[in-house]
C-alpha cells in the first residue's frame, strides 16, 4: 500500500481516513483549489504549519 505522501503525490485523493483527516483543512485553507487534487496537495504542503494535527500526520506517514 502506498504511504499517504506517495498517494497524495500520485494525484489520488487518498484513503477515506486521510480524506477525513484533511477535509476540514482543505475547506479552511485551500477551498480555492477544489477540485484539483494536485493543487490541494500543494496548498496543504504550503500550509503545513497551519494544518490540524490529524492532517499533518497524513503528510508525515
């Protein structure tokens, strides 16, 4: 199975658990990038310091 970082890098939306962890942060920080998964992923990475602990953990896997 791909790690979360690799899944995100592959332009896939991630697992259901990863999506649950990051969806609030996507709407809070990256709403303007929806529906582009690559742009959302880049936005979340740029905003790493502002991510919730759950979403930050997705990128640290």
